[in-house]
């Protein structure tokens, strides 16, 4: 039996999916007695899959791309042998033998070559690099239930989406109608859907204290008679809609005119991969009013709220992979937002700017 790059990659993907599915099915994911390393093994398997798929793509472009030392005498001898015999057999057929000691490139170099040749985006490269770091972390240091799980899930899910997108498209055989990943593609999509739900819930629980503060601040407007009177004098009322729990991540503020019709709305849109909540007008383009960076607040940094001087329109902002508000803070032609803390006074100031 011969196990080639792609077949090995498929096996690793299947193993990873199985371990990940078992992890997602656990009732108590923090109990070490009921979670015998499922998440750890999923990380290791998915990382191995990414490395093998990457080397497969490089090898298909030029089989020498997966080798580091092109001066290796054994490798050069294999090339000579292949040339003399005129056999169309890939080098890895020879190298895979345990009698031949020729090393392929490491994961970091593999990402570098893949990124240049396939023109990967910064986000795609970051995803591949992150899986390498997480793999090293779980194999050498383990996981800390208080800080790691939502971050691990975020990176795994980004990696799986990379497989269903980039690798699925580039690993297909143009000579065949069927994609070699088709046999597991639908199951993989289903796994991603369930994993992203778990990712969101795990992230929401981790930042529960932050969301409690946000809920309390919005709810406190209902008791602020002075604010109510000021709005009433201008012909407005408001309503605040919060979730069922005190740490709910779903928050909506509606500004209503005299007839009770909606005038302006502020809705929360959570972006777990950026550890942030963006408050917008409720559409995919915004407008964006302010952003809460939960990772900074939990570290007790003073400036974790980014308030825009003028509402910012940004198409499909929820799919961004970078904290664009930090760039807006540094604009050379004028800062679009400023950093501060968040409390009721700040919220009232934001709302009054909508009038």
C-alpha cells in the first residue's frame, strides 16, 4: 500500500473531523475526564492536513518545491535516475521509501513558498501560521480552560474554511469532473456550521463580564429621566432591546419619532475572530458608530472603545480580518475615530450625535 501526499492529507482531515466532532458533542468541554484530548488531536490532525495539502500543491507546480536542500546527493541521484530511466514517476514515490533519507521543507517554509506562488492573502497566511503555533502549543504546553478554548476554535474554523475554499478549488483535477474532496465536502461544511455555533457561544461566555457591563449601560438609559426629557423636547423617544440573559451579546437601541416610527437604530454585531463588538445601523455596510474591543477591556486598558466622529460606511465590515478601527485611528488625513472608555455618558453622547 502506498500513502501519497494527498491521500495522507485526506486521512488527516478525516481523523481531525472525527476528533472535532467528538469534542463538539461533549456536554462539558472543560472536564478533562470526559474530554480525553479530542480538541488536541483535532488540532494536530488538521495541522498535518494543511501541511500535506500545501506540499501537494507545491509539488504539482514543481516537485522540487517541497525539498529544502537541492544539493542533497541522494535527491540529485534520484533525479538522475529518473532522467535516465525516462519514467514519469514523481520524486516523492522514491523519497517516501524508508530506505531514502531526503527531508522535505518544514511547515514555515512551506507556507512561505505557497503564499508567494499562489498569491495568498495576508489573512490566509495568518490562518496557516496560526495553526502551526496552536499545534506547537497543544503538543508542548497543553490548553488552559480559562483562556484558550474560544481562541482555538476560532483558528480551527478559519482553517477549515480555508480547506473548503482555497484548497478545494486548487486541489481539483482539471481532467476529472469530480473534486477529490467531494467525498467529505458536505460533511465538512456541516461540521463547520456546528463548530462556528460553538465558537460563538464559547467566545460569548468568555467575555460575559464585558457584555454584562454593556447591557447594564444600555439598560440604565431607561432610568435616566434627564436624558428622556432632552429627547422628548426634540421630539424623540427610545427603546432598548436586550437578550434574555444579563450577559447577552445581542443589544439594540432604537430612536423613535413622535409617531413611534423608527428614526435611527444602533445594533450590536459581534466579530469573535477580532474579539470585538461593532455597533452599527444594522446593515452590512454600517453605518458604524462605535466599536468595543473586548480583548483590551479585559486587560483593563483605558482605551477600549472606538467612537467614530462621523458614522463610517464600510461594506461587509463583519467579514474583516483586521481591526480596521485601529487603522482609522491613525489616518494621516485625519483620524476617523478616537479611543476612550465606555459608560453611560459616552453612550448618550453617541446617541445625541444621531439627532
